[in-house]
């Protein structure tokens, strides 16, 4: 018998002062059996950074043909394809051919090594943004996890503060390639 995903419900309030985006999102997030709570929370942070009414969670770990998050326009064309972790360079290349913008949110102790191995190949991709989230911050995100979460995310000057009843985590993403969304994008 296969192990099933664990379902989490989250009320995410976003105040993104860099983009002038203020909204509440009711999210249902499935924790894949092979996924850690840290990775699930990194997906939530990625959602907050790129939040839009059309942004949704994809199959991610379950299907290489779908990202962790994506945003499509009204015609079904993929506007934004977001991957979490340290994806294979070939998957990133394939995604850049399918989406207007591709984002990789790296985290973990081996992120620097992954970037050193892939930087030269990925630097030629104009529609790619690569962010690195600090290990201490992503590991601290686990303290915010509960089956029903009330999360508040404030973004100002590319500094992210995620809070809940479980505490507060500050995140300063390092931009390795591309840029974070701004009020103009």
C-alpha cells in the first residue's frame, strides 16, 4: 500500500511592499511522502515571493513535467514556472523553453556546490531566476508548521518575514541570477 500525502491547510496573508501586493490566500498544500516539512515551507515562501491570483501549486515531486508552482495566463500559456530545491540542469533548460519565466528557489547545505556545478550552463538562460534561501532560515521554517496554519508574510526591500503562532522566521534570499519581482513586473 502506497503512503499518501499529508494535507495541510494554510491561510497566508501577504504584505509585499516591494510589489504593492496585499492579499489573503487560502491554500491547500500536499506534503508528498518523500518531501520534508522544510521543503514544503520553502514552497510556501516561494508562493509568497511570487504571489498572484493565478499562481497555483503543481505536482512537483510527483511529476517532472510539472513544477512545484506555476502561473498560467488566460490562454493556458505558462507565465511563471517555479522549482524548489536543486533541480537537474536539463529540467531547468526544458522549463525555460516552456515558460516565459523560470525560477529556481535553492536551499540546503549543498546549494553552493549545486550552483558551482551548474552556473556556467544556466547563466546563458535569459528567462531564469535563481534564488538561494539561507539554510538557517529554511530549517527554522519547520517551527511554523501545523496541519492548519495561519501565516503572515511581509516582504520589504527583498527581506522576508514569515510569522505564525509557532514563531517568526526572517529570510534574506541571495539572488544568484535574475531578480525578484518588483512593482513593474
